[in-house]
C-alpha cells in the first residue's frame, strides 16, 4: 500500500496571523481613539489658558495703573507734608519772636 501523504493546508497558521493582526489593529484603533480624546482635552486646556493669560494681562495693566496712581498720591502727600512742616516751622518761629517781645506786636513807623 502506498503511503500517500495528505496535504494539510496551513490555515491554522494563517488564521493565527490574521487574528494577531486583527488584535493589533483593534489595539491601534483604541490607542488612536484615546489619543483623539487627549488632543481634544489639550485643545480645551490651551483655550482656557489663553483666556486666563488675557485676563492676567488685563489685571497686570490695571495694577500698573493703580501703582502709578498710588505713586502720584504718595508724592502729593509727601509734598503736602513738607509744606505743612515748612508752615509749622514758620509758625513756630513767629511764636518764638512774639514770646521774646512779650506778646506785643511791632508797629510800623511812618
């Protein structure tokens, strides 16, 4: 009896390779979907940060304006106090002169 070899197709190997590729494609699709969600989230974060950045720039401008006004106020107060001290010194000098004279006022001689 002749021995005939039966040809056995390699379907099992091809099926395993196909299944492996299908699993890899599925994993790749899931990864792509996750990446898409990450991109969406990052876009929202960028938008929020841009809004905050503009807000902080406006706040900085406002603070600079306030700082300039405070500087002007401090300068005016310092100037006023300096003038007050000069007037106070003048009054103090006049009082000392009056006290030395005994409270009498000088009269103009004509």
